[in-house]
C-alpha cells in the first residue's frame, strides 16, 4: 500500500477564474514595473558604453571620466561631504530621539511635530534660507569666521537640515522598542548608567542606527537641491549629472556619472534592508515597554537639546518666510507680497504651482491605486510563485535608484526613436509615471504591512461562498486597509510636491513644476521669489497634511468602527 501511495500521481488543483485573473493582473504589474524601471535603467547602462554617435566604446567613457581630475575629484567630494553630514545628522537625530523616548521632557508631541517639518519642504528651501542667513548679505554672515556658505559648509548644513527627520523616524523607532526588563537587570547587577547606555541602549538600537546611517548617506549623496544652490564651485555627483546633461548636452557622460551615483545607493539599500530585518528579529513577544524615570540632570540636558534643534529648524523656515516677504533685501525689509507675483520673474509662474498641484493629485490617486492593488496581488496570488517573487523584487528597486538617475533613464527610454511610448515624452503623464516609480517602494512596503495584518480566513470564506476575489477586495480588504491607503496617498502627494531630482530632466515648458521653478528662479538671481515659491510648497503640503488628518478621522469613523468593539 505504501508503494502504491508513493507511486500515485500528484494531483494538482484546478485553477479557477480568480486564480487566472489574479495571475494575469500580477503579470500586468510586472510588465508595468519593467517598463517604468528596468527598461529605462538598462538603456541608460547601454548609453554609458556609447559615444555621442551611438557607437559602442565599452569602458572608454569611464576611463575619460576618471582621467579628468576636475571630474573624478567629484567622487571624493561627494563621499567625504556626505560622510560628514551623515555623522552630524545621526548624532543630532539620536540625541533628539533619545530625548523623546528616554526622558521626561514636556511637550514631546510639539517637538516631534517640529522635527517633521522639513519633510514638507523641498531640499532647495534650507539652501535658500542659508543664503539669507550666512550669504554675502546674510544676517549672520560673520558667524562662519570668514568662511563662505557656498561650498562644503553650506552643503553639510543644508543636508543635515532636510535629512534630520528621516534619521529621527528610524532611530526613534529603534529606541521605542526597548525592553524594560533589560534595564531592570542592569540596575540589579549594579551597572553604571554609562555601562547601561552602551551595553543596553546602544546595543538595542544598533541596527536602527545602521539603517538610519545608510539611508541618510544615500539621501545626501544623491541630493541635487542643496549642492545646486549653495555648492558654488564645489562639485558633487548629482550636480555633475546636471552639468553634463543640461550644460553640455553630454548624455553619455551623464549616464556614466549616474551609474557611479547608483553604486553607493545600491550598497546602502542592501545594508539598510539587512539592518531592518535584524532589528525586527531582535524583538521579543515578552518584551515590557520601557517607561523612563524622572532624572533632573538628564531631562534638563534633553530639553536643552530638543529646544536648540527645534529653534534651528523653525529659524530656517522663519528665515525663508521672512525673505519671501521682505520688499528688497537687505535695504527695505518692510513686508510685501511682491515676490509672490511670479509673472515678473524668470523661471517661475503660478502655472508651475498649479502643475505641481495636478502632479500631486494625479500621483496620489493613481499611485495609491497601482501600489495597493499591486501589493494585494503580490501578497494574495497563489499561483506563479516565481512571478510573485520577481514582481516583489522589482517593487524594491526604486528604493536604490536616485531620482536624477531615474530621470535621465527616462530621457533615454521615452525619447528613443521607435519607442511606441514616445508620445508620453514631455507630458504630465510621464511626470506622474516617474514620480510613482521613484517613490514606489515605500508605498509598496506600507501596503504589504497592512495586508499581512489581515486574517487569511477572509479569502477562505469568500472562496467558500463562491464570491469573486475582486468583490472581497473592494468590500472587505480595502475598507480594512483604508488607513494605510490614505497614508500612501499622502506620501505620494507630498513627495510629488517637493521632489526636484526625479523631474528636473523631464518637464517641458507646459509642465514646469513649483519645485523646478524654485531652482530656475534661483539660477536667474530671483532668490526672494524662489523662497516665496518654496514657502508655497510648504504651506500646501502642511494644508494637505491637515486635510488628511480630518479626512482620515471621518472615513475611519465610518469604516473602522469594528476596531473599537
């Protein structure tokens, strides 16, 4: 009987309509990601091995780049400036996160809110504010001991400002998962406070620190806004790409620099993913939440630190707002709205602001739809496992691709002769595609996290009742995951409003954006109108954030009543 059982053929379940539909949907998603990510990047790789006539030259472009000291020196500039700015950011963010999680300071909610404000602004805003603070006619120009803000000093300060909240989120999450039992054991064993800090606090948060370190390093080395405004003659890789493509129309050399910029981003991505997995695996189901005890000296130092950092953040925003309202800096500082009349400036207009609103709305709507349906197919499809794995990996690629690299790849792909998608080039649709592709990974992981929290029995009951999967998706899955969907939509909108690097190569005269207008106005010497446009972006993002809170509360009251039972 055993031999007969072993010899019996394996019975495969018959695939029903739902399985075929979900498998087909997964294939469409994989093709979408391939067209918006893989093919453009592959074509850019091919362009780096060609000359201007399209002939194959192998590694000659790389040899020419490293053979030019003025160009190859950019690599060293980018590495040491990014490393220095990352070290400062991590130190400040750790102290701030420690104060919020391990002290008894008052107004923690307010300080956390202030720390998140840089997320609402393009990276150009702190750079412009630094010009008014420490520039040749800045109010604090003497504070730099004769050094110029236009160079590595300005890049470091601006980079620390706009990457600070990213580091704070990661480190605060790591510190917030502490197990109180470890501190009780350390105290029982008579360990000193310093020994407890190094062996318990730092040890428990080390993977969060590693993750934050590589995320911040990637953001800084790939940023375009800060070095473009305050970099001066100090070249960075991101500005080198811009100069090669826009200044010299040398797309092949731009592709070479893009690939060089891609290497540290890819390395940082894999290290960050490893650190996240280790951080998660270190948690225990028996962990007891840590509640800090009052300690006067620690709490006073923590309060001084968070107040100092919060004042600096508010000072940068305040300087940008004041510069946008000052009538004629620095001679007539009376308030005026003249700088908000963008019709009198070069490179910016109210149409640019309107285009950014449209881009944000389109990206939020279509991005949320594509990401959530895609994550659902990746998580719930029970056929074509290799396709599921491949699609999930494709969805993770954008995290490791800098915005300028993706933008240049889109030029090569959508502007290529014979490409049937060429009609998208220079349109709002291509900007939407690029923005969704650039920020796809975070939305995908957010949706997957929400979907993994749902009981698989929903699908089992649906199948038993012979209800089609799309009805279950619409009537059950979507309402249950509505908080995550709203968060994804907000994430797409804010990033669409603030991004510069992903769209700086892709806009046309009819699709100029507010963030690009800030760059163009600053290039044209209209710094005050550039500050005004940057503040408009901040105010818009803040308003949408408040609208998101109100809308979320109303929708959740209607669809999430079951959570309060």
